[in-house]
């Protein structure tokens, strides 16, 4: 009877714990944003490359970092595709992650920095607004619920333009499509978003075009008080809303893992993507920017995985400055 009871318990655990059983089978899981999002596409592309060239299979979970990060802590999920600014807040236990971790943060390890994503405050072509100063006293969507990267980026862009929350009327939206709806209905004057956001095409067609306001280069010390993930980047004239070469607030999308991911597994993932980064571009035009030359960067907001560091040292791209940044980030968890 005891053996039967134990067998039934085991069967129940297998049925009720699909995440744990799949992990035991040797497949990795990578948490991402919803199906159809940029992060989901990026995750699927990484998964294809690692399966093809490293024999490592990854299941992409479209659930976002709010659900993914706690599951990484219990080893039910192994990897996460995440914006560098949100990653820093998750690692330090700040913002929306403070309550989740009681301020302790999620322990993450970076495998690589990925593509750069430039963003700004967006206004419509018929608004007459040409710069940030014109937005004083206007209605801006700055709060995006649990989407930490949007909450941070909207404020970083505002500060880069020389304003603060006190200079505007702060509005809330659950996501960028809802924010755009408020703009379309005349209930908001500006929203935040990155280059190439699909819903901005509809906005542009309805409102005589759009304009990404220029961040400039005067307020970066203040921007870095929000996050060291940000840096200025000039976006060349051409994309909708970029009417001239324009300096925008930029940060990376990253691939990160749980700290106890086996060292050789981390090494093989990095090696596969490093050697075959050109295979990412066909999945999405922006993945042409996911290139090995940027995998290692001092703007990282969480420490690198030892397996990744081993590979980068072999390639001669792990510098003394990177080690200093690594030591600084690791020390945060010891405080």
C-alpha cells in the first residue's frame, strides 16, 4: 500500500508539475513577451540557432518577465529575454519587482547583450509640437502598469529632453496600443515608444504623421540616475517619425539566465549565437543589429554568467573594465 501511495503521489506530481517534468527531460525554457511581440520573435530566433548549432532545445514561453523571473528562481524556467533597463531593476529589486522580492531582487546572469532599441516621446504630425519644451503642461502617458521597461523608458526620454514628471500631466495606460488610443481620441498629447512599433503606423496615417522628439546630449547624468542601461544613439533619417538624423534614448535587449544554469550550457549557447549571429537577421529586420560586437558591454545591469565570461575571454573581448563592472554588480547582492 505504501508503494502504491508513493507511486500515486509521483504520478500526481508529474501531472501537476509540467514545468518540472520538462526540465528533467533536458529541454530549456526561455520566458519572453506575448506571441507577436519583438521579444517573442527574438527568443524564437535564438532558440532556432542554438538548437541547430549547439543541440540545445529551448521552449519559448510567452508570459513576460513578471511571471518568468519567479520561475527562474525555482529553476522551472532557465532563460529570459528582457530589456536591459528592466533587467537592472529586477536584479536590484526596485520598481515593480520590489514587492515580488521584498527588495532583494532576482539573481540573474547575462549571457549576452543584444540588439539596440531606440525610443522617444512620440507626438502626432498635426500637434505642432517640435521639441520637449513644447510639452510643458501637456498630457503624457508615462505609466504603463507592470511593464517596467516602458515605465522607465518614458521617464528617461522625458529627462533626456530636459523635463521631469513635474513639468507634465501624467497619464496611465496598460500598454502602448492603449496609449495610442488615448492620443487618437485627443485624451493625451504624447506617448512613449520605440522605433518601428506597429501601432504607430495607424497613428501616423490618422494624424498627419508622427514625430519622435530628439533627446539631445545635455542631460545624460540625470538619465543615468534612472538606469545605466541607457545611452544616446543617432537614428538616421528614414523610419516613420524620424524626419532627420535624430539622437534618441537607447538600450539593449538581453538574453539572461538563472545563475545556476550549468556553465557548459551557458558557454555553448553563447558560442552558437556568436558564431552564427548572421542567421538571426532573416527572422526580423531588427535582429540584424543582434551582432557579436555588442554581446559584451559595460552598460549591462546584471553580472555575466561564468560560462559566458569563459567564452568571451577566449575571444579576447573581456576587458579589465568589464571585470570591474562585473565585480561592482556582484557586490550589490552582498550588501
